[in-house]
C-alpha cells in the first residue's frame, strides 16, 4: 500500500511487527520491504521507558537492543522511545533525572548496532516527559551522539510546547518529524485517536515547519494520522495522507504559518 501510494520510506510499528517476526523471521520482512523499493526510517515505539522497576528496566533495555538490531537489518537510523507515567509524589526534577538515567541505558544498548534513540515526549498530562523543553533537558544531560528528538506535532500541541523550545535545539539533534494535526477544543482531552490530516486542524504545523526551515533542520518527515472509521479504503487514505503532508511541507502557509 505504501509503495503504491508513492511513499519513500516507512516507520515500522513494532507492536504490529513482532508477530510477523515470530512467524516469518526478520530476513523475510526485510526482503519484502526492499522488493517494493521502500526504505525504513525508524522503528517505533518502545513505550513506558521511564519509572520502571528493576525487572522493567532490564526488559526495556532488552527491547531496545532487539529493536536496534532489527533497525540495523532494515537500514533504519532510529528507534523511537516514549516516556512512561510520572508516579504520584514525583516532581519534574525526579522526572528529568529518571529520563536521563533511562535514556542513557537505552542509548548504550542501541549504540552496539549503530542505531540512534529518538525520544518522543508525549503531551498527555500523565506523561513524565511532556514538552520539548523537558526532552531537551534529558537529551543534554545524556550527552550522547546516539540520542535525538522525535518531534511529534500532535504532542507538541497537546503538551503546550513552544517554538522557543524548538529553536533551542541544535538542528542535528532533531532526528525525526512526525506530522499530524489536532482538532480544536480542550487539549487535555485529546488522545491519539483524534489525530487529523496535516493542515486540517489547529496545531501549529505551519509555524513548526517554518521554524525548522529557518533553523536549517531537515529531519525525515513521517505522517501519522488515524483514518476515519467509515471513510476511504486504506490505500485511498494513504494517498490522501501523503498528498496533504507534501502540500504542507512545500507551503507551510497552508497551515497559517507565521515567521519564526
């Protein structure tokens, strides 16, 4: 479907990938992607990487190591990781310290396969790392070349990140850009199922794209929005999604961009 719609590459979704790996093995899946002349840009996501107990920390390191090995086989540069829930009684200082320790362990695991770890802050109220400001604090504290930012425009909007936060990043540290829009209304009530076609909502996609352009950052752009329950077939939706994203990247003013 992705090949026929005209995509250049895929973000491979790990929860869907693991069952196929068990049935067919990595060689078959790598061959399937390459036969369709597609590349893999990232594997995503490793979830809940912060505030794990001892056994949980070992598990998430093993998952990251396995995902990095698989990413290497596909030729993907990044494994995307997401923070876990901030426990009761933990403040922001605790969250940043835990984020530093967790991401340092995961980077060490991924580096064995020459694959980077892209931290994707989640804008949801319960997440331990919600904003780009917090993500940058963790990335700077880890200080490894293998760590980068996965900038998701939907979560940028939901978590209340700012363009000033974005401008504080070194361009090379922004590893991935995930494009999706958000509907109008209460941001705290938004969930991933509310993701919209790029340019069809109220998230500041135009401003984000204009800011990245001024910064000289040029990360691979991934489009991730949920299809309507009763709308197009999957192939038709994939084409619409690509067309919407390409139009917005070519002309950020379509989303009302202001100079950054």
